[in-house]
C-alpha cells in the first residue's frame, strides 16, 4: 500500500490491519505499520462488517506485535471498534494493546457522554424557526421602544439639569462628529454638486437654458442633497463608531461597571453622543450646501461657459431662507436618528468580538433606513405645507 | 417598606447583611439554579464556589442588580433589593464596590479619571482633592505613579488591581469580586488575597468573592455557598474549612479536596 503512495518514505509502512477468526468465536485484529493522523488511516468498515456477520463473534482481541509508532489516529480507530462492540454486546479484550493506548482509551471513556448534549444542537424544524424569528422581531421592537423610553427619561433629566455625564466626553464627541468629518464631507458634497450640475446641464443645454443649472444645484443641495449626503456620511462614519464603542464597552463589562457605580450608562454614554451629533449635523449640512454649490459652479464655469459672477447671481436669486431652513431642520433630525440607531445597536450588542462588528453593521443599515424614511416623511409634510 | 438600610447605617458586625431567599436564576426558560437560600453576615468574606459554568458569576450579577431573579428575593439588611425602585437601587449601589473579571476599567479614561469618576459624581470634592484620593487608592493597590496611564498601557494584573482601586473609591460597605485570581500568577493572586483581607480589616466591609481557587477559598473565606451544576441548586453553605472536614455531599467534598487525581494521560511509547 505504501509503495503506491509516492509521498511516503518507503522505509515506514502505513497503518493497516488484518482480521483473523480464532476459535471460540473470537475475532483477532492484527495491527501493523505506523498509525499517524497525518498519514492515511484505514477505515474500520471491515471490522464493522465482520462484527455484523453471522455467526456473530463474541469476543474481540487485538494483536499489536507488528504495530509501529502510533498517535491518537489509532485511538480514534479503536474507539470506533469499541462503540461497535458496545452496541452489539461483544466483549473486548484490550490486553494485546500497548499500555499507552489502553490508558488513552480509558481516559476517553472515563466520563460518560452527557445525555441530551447532542440533541440540543439539532437543527430545529421550520415552525420552530419561524416562531423564534417572530419572537425575536417582537423583542427587537420592544427593545427599540424601551430605548426610546430611556432616552426620553434621560433628556428629561438633562432639561432638569440632573443628567450625569462628563463635559470632556461631550467635547471629545463634538470633535469627532464635527471638525474631523469636514474632509470627507467636502469631497463628497463637491462631487454631488458636480453630478447635479452635469445631470441638469444635459437637459437644460437643449433649451439654451444652461444658466438654470445654478438654480437646480442650489435648490437641490439646500433642500435635499446637503442633508442627505451628510447623513449618509455620518451614519457610516459616526453611527458605526458609536455602536462599536458602546458595544465594546458592553463586551468588556465597562457598562456593567457604570451601572453598579450608580451611574446611568444611558445618560453617561448616549447623551453626549446625541447632543454632539445633533449640534454638528446642521453645521455640516450648511457646509455641505456650500461645497455642493461650489461643485456646481465649477462645472458651470469650466464646461458650460457660464461666468462665475452670473452663476453666483443666479444662485443667490434661487436660494430662499425657507429652502435653507428645510435642509437644516432635516439635518438635525437625521443627526438624532443616526445617534439613536448607533447607540441603540451598541447597547444591544452581544458579548463577543464578532457581535461588535454585527452591531456596527446593523447601526449603519438601520440609520440609513431611518434617514431615508424620514426624508420621505419630510417630502410629504413639505408638500402639504406647500413649501 | 421600611427603608432602614438605604438611609441609615449598614447592619452591625455579625448581623445578616445580604439575605437571599428562594432565589431562582434563569435565562429565558432555561433554569440555571433554583432555591438558593443563604445569608451573608456583615464582615464576612463570603465565597461563591462551584464548578465552571454552574452560575457563580450569574449569582453575583443577581446580587448587584445586573440580572433580575426569575423568582425569589434579595435583601440588604431589611431592604428589599429585588422590589426596590430604580432610584433606591442606584442609591444603594453607590455603597457597593465591584471588581469585574477583566477589571472593566473605562478605556477612554486614565486610571486617575477612572477612580475619580465615582468621586466626582457623588461627592462635592474639588478636582484637586479627587486627584489626591485617586492617588491614594492607587497606592493601596501598589500602583502609585500610574495615575496618568490608560488601561491599555498596563498589564492585565495591573488592570485588575486598578479595578480594585476603583471599586474601593467610595469606601464601599460591600465589595464584590468576580474571579479575582483569574489570569493572575500565583504570587499576584496571593497578594490580592492579602489585599482582600486587609480591606476587610480596614474598611470593615462585607466581601463576596466568586472563585474556584481552593487556595483563596481556604485562606480568606469564612462563609460560603456551593453551587452544584448537576442538581442545579446549592449543595452546601457555611465555613469552607468546616465543609471540607464535615460535608457529606460527595460533590462538595470532591470539589474541596480536588477529588481523585485523574489518570495521567500518556504520550506514545
């Protein structure tokens, strides 16, 4: 057998066995060669067949005189034989085995298999899984409501000046949510302005009305895109960070430590984050509006042959305070939603390192969904109010 | 309900301090332990012991209000902790100190800020005084000079000691330790035991320790409860040294005497 396999040195023989029927209905298993996990191990099928044959043997003995070196591969093989014998009530005589093998077998059999340990990992049926999913969704909804309730209480405490958090944390969060995000907001908003301008230019040029690109970009950025793009950037950047920070604190029991100190983790961790994001989002949104208009102007001046003063004059004429206010209000609401989603997923985080990653992912997905839904509601409201 | 505990003094030395009645702990419908009844007297060093995964840490989480009992009640003195309002609980919790398994220091704060946070939240001390007290508590645990280190900059054993410094920041009446010697070398673990005895003597605190280190159990414990994973209830309560001599429960006896040595595993010939 080993001669066939080119990977094995010809000097050592593979593990193998042969079976001999001895008198007294005894089955003798002759073990030979080297039994190693890293080499091929023979299967126990042949032994199983012999044990199942008629007339059934009453006893199994082993002969290890030709056995070379061995490791737990041999023990696993013998355990299989043991289970077969055990099931059929055939007795085993292990005296022919090396002492080390006998000790390992004894060790493996020292603690009987725990009843029911296998059953619990069986895949549950369809109904069970559907039911569990329903219960899980119900619990999620309840968690969400509880979170909003806790948040309301914490805000009440804040207004009553009884909330406990560190102003250092607030300052740190403002730094993280505001100034640190300016770079990415600049890039994305400028490009969105460019894209809006191109989109408009294709149609408007046909009517020789290229100058209206300025109106399109300004109104589009102010009313919708400034707030929306900032929200999407911040949910990926800050919402995920909130979830990961709080989730990690949960894994390392830092949240428990706050609770048992008598410090509400809710006030201590959520309020500074919420306040920081709600304060910074409108500012970022205004900045994003400006950058978008500059992107539009760039396209207008370089591609559409508009003069910069004309473009800006048209922009100023198109912009109203109402548009600006709509965008800023939206940004504030989006900021609150992102902070809530991020913190909530952080608090719901499980207790492993992969759970922290899941929490961050869920925070981003949830906040983007909430932002888009809120955007739809805003569109509806502004339509009713005719603004 | 009389509120003798939250506003007044803790019970006198030797009086019942923590009383657990008919406590059942469960995760959803899975019952972890049932019918726990025991009393911790003021000044005890009380050991919660048992094999791995039997619910020792979960019992601790019940005692400090991080998990709610499925049934049963927990009293501190005559104060019903289980039925208390959130505000009452918070007030009581400020008189506890907890050392978590990994230290659970707040990673965004330096050691001095970690210890200073409870002081700044619940006392009227000036920042300079708080800093002074934080240094003192760090000195107690042998970490003088580490005030401005962040938890990630010090070793695991040091984090644990810093966690202890934070736990004793407000001179608590009850101190809880979750596996204090886990992850410590024998010498550090012995030093921690000495520190626990010292705290007990100087603060007069009641101390509850979750552990399965036999050396610690016999050195520091004078009262205990043994949780049996197989029967899912407590198998014994009392002084661990007496339990070792007298307990007739085979699981308790086996645990406290380290059972029979398991047969040595062998390599191949």
